[in-house]
């Protein structure tokens, strides 16, 4: 504004003349439209960047500072991811090559959608075991016995090809459902559900899962051929079956398995002791795979000593196929359990690394990322994945800076799938069992939680024990349900303390819901607390969309 002052005499008042342009309706509409378009474009850009976090960091990727570290980290992680993919496929009750597929597609996809820079996505023992239990329940051996056409007494033989095909179908459909559930939870902003999976619950559950995994590998370590069990008391049945058939132990299998187990444990112990001096950890899993494969091939362990090997590994990638959707009704409950456990493992490790390296992760975007990884990859014959603690530690400790390291680790697996997979066909299953068991050592250390929780919190100790016992006896799916129910029942609300968490931005569509919920959750206990005071005579509360005021009358 430009003021113009006219002074007529000493008593005259100051006067201002303000010149402003006159706006017509057409001008106002054009400006409003421009403002709306600007806001809409910025919102669209923010939405795209949130959905594809790679667009935030890749354009400014510092090649000179990060690339070498990511390359070393990616190659190191890939060397670990390869044998673990083969081993965890055994837990999922599918042929080993599907573990390689599950170590390639999801890892590559997570680079585009994930917000964590350090976790290693792929196969994981607990999730693989849960999938294996479902696959065996829906496709047990008893469904695939056929008459031996070459036999003279009409004996029955197991059609392993048909059985494995059906189990792969079950695992793939389960993975599709898991992906859809995680994706829906992410889009609905349900990332907060992780708060109900408390640390004692998760640690008790994963310790129980380690028991299941270890028991399931005993028969491979000993060379005993027993059936796999699923459902309640499956761990007890499996252990009893192995002990009952202990006399049929294959000596060559036991010797090789124990040697692999001891060597791998020593290598991991050396990595831990000298982690500050070693530029990269010694790839113990890869050493075991290469050496045991060479020994098996050179000594003809499969043909001469009846040592079970992983067998045929097809070369090349499979074309995308449509999952067998008719199986979905039978797998819905299982898919919720796998989806929740997978997300809880992923977000917990993501937050640990984010806190350590000074960045943040988005729980809802992590759900979306895991959902897309599982859903899209399932069309390429993979089973459900999450992040692995052991591989994530390798990826972070070897200097990984971004998910470029994850991309390179998936390329290592791709090389094996398309070119040299046949090399690992003589790999003994007992060596893979040794890899699985040694990688569970960290989880078995969680038994120390019992003494710690005894001193800190009896309630949290009870949650840990219920999660552990229920999961061991009832199986991982029912055990998780019992653990969550018990944890919710032990929640204690302290009078005078209210934490109000609203898990979405506040805008016109949900403002009424916000105000109503705030009144219901916060105001009654506050009024109760205030009126108990002898100094307070009356309380008046006014809450609207714009203001929240409390008026207190008293002495």
C-alpha cells in the first residue's frame, strides 16, 4: 500500500489512501484453480515418492562414497543368501530351486519399495517352517502313493513329483494371500499393529520356532527317513519318530553333518571374535556348501553310501503362472499368521538399523513393500519371505549403505539359477541341515531372557513363557494366536495416564471421528481424576474441531 498524507492544519488527522486492484470473479477463479493444481501436483509427487522410496535416494546416490561398500556388502550377503535359500526350501517342504527363486525376485523388488537401507530380504527359517507345515497339511505323503507298475506284488510307491508339485502350489497360493494381506494392511495404515506384538512375545515365539526348526532337521542330520508332522504336538511327534528310528542312522551322513556343523560353528565364532579386524566375515555357509559338494561328488556319497543329496536343480527362470486360487479358502487363517510374523520380524530389524544409522523407516510403507514383494513374486513360483537377522547383520557389518547391496546379492543368486545351479546337485542334505541348525544358535540364546525378565517384569516373563510353550506344543499358528490373546489380557491401564494415538492424518473426512474418539478416550478419565481433587468444585469441557478447552472451578 502507498499512503498519501494531506495536512490541512495542525489539528487535522492523518489520512491514508490505499490503492488496490479490483479483482473480478474470473481472476479469482483462475488463481484458485492454479493454487489447486499446484497443491495437487505437490501431493501427487509426495505420494509417488512415498510409494517408491528409491526415487528419493537413488538420484543423489554418492557413487564414490557408497558404491564400493555396497558392492562388497552385496557380494558377501549373496554368498550367504545362496546356501540359506537352498536350506530353507527344505523347511518350506518344496524343492531347493524354489528357495533360490525366493532369494532373487523379492530382494530385487524390495529395493524399489522398501524404506530400510540395511535389512536383507529373502528366505527366513521361521516363515519357511510355517509354510512347510501348511504345505504338508494340505499335501501329505499319504495322498500320493500309487501302485508300482513294475512291482510283482502290487506295492505302493510315493509319487514325489506329484507331491512336490502340489506343495509348491500350496506355498505359492499362501504367498499370494500373505502379500495381499500385507498390502491391504499397508494401504489401510495398519502399521501400528506391530505394537501388539511385544518384544517378549516375539522372542518367545521365535525361540519356540527354533525348537521346531531344529527338530525338523534332525532326520536330515542323521540320515533317518521319517515322515514330517504338522499341527499340534508336531515337534514331539517328529522327535519321537527320529528317536524311534535311530538304529537306521546313516553313518556317512552323520559324520559329514557333524563335521559341517562343527566347522561352521567355529567359523562363525571366529567372525564374531575378530569382526573388527576382518574386512569381511568369512563366508562359512559358502565354504560348507562348496567343500561338502566336492566331497559328495568325489566320493559318490549318494550312490555308494546312500547319502541324501538335493538332486536336480533346473537351470533358468520359470515363466509367470497364475496361482491355484481354488486353494485360497483353506489357507486364509494361515496366511494371516505368516503375514503378521513376517511383518513383525521385518519392522523390528528395520527400526534397529534405522536407529543405529540415523534415519527413519515407515511401518506402513514396509507393509506395502513386503506385500508387493510377496504378491508379485508369487507369480514366479516363490514362497513367502521376510528379512533375515543373520544376513542383515552380514549386509550391515560389511559396510552396506543402501539397497544396492541387496540388488547385487540377488544378482549372485540369479547367476546360480541361470548358469551354474547344476553344480550344487550333489550337495548333501545333511550339510544344509548343519547350516540351518548353526544359524539358530542366536535364537537359542534368547533362553537367557527368562532370568532377565524374572528380575524386571513377571508379566513380560509370563508372556514370553506362554508364547514359547504354546508355540512348541500347539504349533506356530495356534501358538501365535494364544500368545497374542494372552498378551492382550495382561494389559494394565494406569489411572490418570492416557496415550491417544491417531494412526492417520487429520482431514475433513475423519475430523468428526477424531473428535468423538478423543472425547471417549481422554475426557472421562480426566474428569474423573479432576473431580476427585478436594480443590475442584466443577469442571467444564468444550471440545470442537478447532479448539479443545477445559475450564476448572475451585478454590
